[in-house]
């Protein structure tokens, strides 16, 4: 089993309040959860209106499939950021079990 983890930073240039930011982040995370079999949540920069850091987690029996799933979700997030840009993206594949 392989656990794929991605840390995605979004720079939200068009937000001026935490309310605006949370609306954008909630929309992206809900759409990603609905479309993909992945866990996603905002994990850092919770009180910064201009930055959002998301964690994405997938589980697969094949490391290549886990990497493909992560990249698909990251591409999805990048297409959905209307008031900002995709920043740093860190991914890691963690073998688990045998």
C-alpha cells in the first residue's frame, strides 16, 4: 500500500478578508472531495487572508497510481483558483505495510 501526500500552497491575490478566503477554500475542497477519492483539508495559514495551504491525501496499492492521483487533484486545484495562483507544491509517497 502507498500513501500519497501533497502540500499545496495557494496565493490568493484577490481576497481581502478571511471570509472571502474561506469561501474560496471551502469551494475548492468540496469540489475536490466530490470528484476524487481523496482527503483534502486546509492545514496551515488559517488566519492569513492571502495564503491557503492545503493537504491532499490518497491511498493506492500502486505508487505510480498514487502519484497520478495526486497530480490529478493538484491540476484540478490549479484550474479552480480564480483569484490567485498556485504556489509551492510538495509531494511524498509513503510505502506502508509489506
